[in-house]
C-alpha cells in the first residue's frame, strides 16, 4: 500500500466521528475505561484524563482547553458524577461552548436511574432537555454493544440546535 493510500485511510477513519471529551466521576472508572477503549477501537478520538494528563500538569486549565478543542462532551451521569463539583464545572464549560457556537456539545449517557429523579439543578435541566442514552445495564454484553452502536451512530451525526433548546444554566 502506498503512503498516500495509507494516509487517506487514516484520515477517513479519524474524521468519521466527532472527537469526544469523556466527563465522569472516578467512582465510575471501570465503565469510563471500557467506553474509552471501545470508542478508540472504533476510531473515535477521545480525551480521557488517565491517558491525557501528564505528571505535574495543571489539570483544571487543561480540562477547560480540551473541552473547547474536542467536538463533544460525553457526560457519564451517575449518582457519583452528579455529586462531583468537577463534573458540574465540565458541564458548565460544555454549555458555554454550546451557547458560543450554536452546536450541540453535551451528549449525556446514564449508568443508573439517579438523574431521572434528582433535584440537582444542572442534572435535572439535562434530564428535562436532552435525550439521555441508557447504559444502566452496561455490564450485560449485548445491551452494552447495542448502546455503544447507538452512541457511535450519534457521534457520526452533526446536529445544530436553535436558541430555544439552550439550557437555562447560562441565563
């Protein structure tokens, strides 16, 4: 295979999907790691803290920069992530990017039912305004694979939204 053909294949594979920043609580590390591995194996470029942060790096600044650079923020919602001030700040940064660009950035997925019942304001706003992909049975192989396929399909689709879909967190 010629170098040109190889570069064409690599380019097509890497641009087939939107790039993603993965936002999660450390308590959900096992799921986040599996999702990261599967997204990478399917050609999705991801920012994932354990792989991206270097020793001694000032991570708050790096996280904000990465959210701005990557196309989507994959938000892993769980009881743990909704209690995390770090995750809340990442969500706020994603909403600011949506407001600034007019593009859909936040892609929520859930690991448990807590977001469907929470009174946590930012998570309740997401529940009321966004479709949340259901990974509650992620440890069941077939269910996980089905939801992963749906997520990969959604990452191929470019969507914009009108101001009426913007979240109230920015007002």
